[in-house]
C-alpha cells in the first residue's frame, strides 16, 4: 500500500514481502520511466532519494483504491462462503 502525504508517497516496508533493495529500486525506476513518480536525489551523506507522485500517478489512486476494495470484498465473500459450507 502506498501512503500519500500531499504529493509525496511513502512505502512502508511492512506491506512488501521484504523485497531486496535492488527489486524496490528497479520497480521505482520503472514507475519513474512510465511517468507515475518523480525522483529527487539529495546529494548528502548518507544519500537520500525522495519519490513523489506525478499528476498521472495521482490520477491512478482511485483505480488502486477500487482494486483494493474489490480484493477485500472478494476475500471476505470467499471467507463467508467457506464458513457456510
């Protein structure tokens, strides 16, 4: 799940099944290439990178929200069906 604060996003590590740093970096770079996120590099020690949603990325939030709701409803419905058997 992405957490949004204004146009900044944070990626809680709990949500992922412990992806390696390389996998996470590759996914973020793909999102940047596709125009969904901006990447800002701070030249400091230790190095820091900040990602924010672009307008296109923000327009995708309702889609992700509905997919999450559908998934939750599907799993809850499936669970209820199993209990009724």
